[in-house]
């Protein structure tokens, strides 16, 4: 029986920039990684390596009809996260999930991968979400 999604693996030509972004914007941590015969990094949320980065010499082709549209994280600290995104000049879009107590903050990493960070809707009390819905910048 499957218990949960373990990690997402991303190929990149800009390993250092991706590590900086995941650490600086999402506050994940670059951590231990097996000694594979190719460069890469494992990015951790707590004790779990949730993003595996593999450095490649040529950029993977951009898919025009992608099957995996995004990956998502669950988090707390919506206000702090919004301020971190603003301070870093990151493009983002906030969406309330219809019929569920979830607010999603959509972001794009340096390679243009779409991620959303999900917060309990109660954290959005007092924040005018509508101010952010039009602030999406296509990555």
C-alpha cells in the first residue's frame, strides 16, 4: 500500500541557482545525498529529502503538453511566506481552493517548475487574497 509521495526529481543545468532558490524562497535545506556518479543535491523539508536535483549538461526540452503540471507542499506561516516572496521579488499567485479550507500560493522555481505551497485557509484571515490573484507573472 502506498503511504505518501516521497520526492520529486528535477533535472537542471543550473544546480547552484536551484539550491539557492529552494533554500532561500521555500526555506528547505540542502542536505545529505548518496555518492551518485553524477552531480546533484537533495533538498530537505525536515528529515525528508523532498526534492532531488540532478545536474545535466544540456537543458531538458520544454514540454508543450506536460503530464506533471506541478508539485505541492503543505506549510504554515502564510504571512511570512508572502513577505519572503515579495522581498525576493518572486512572482506568485494566491488562490483559495473552492470548497476546501486551503489557500495555495503558486510559485515557479528558476527552471520554471510550477509549485504551490498550501496553507490552512484560516491563516489568510485579514489578508486580502484578491490583491494577489492578478499578480501572477508567467515564468
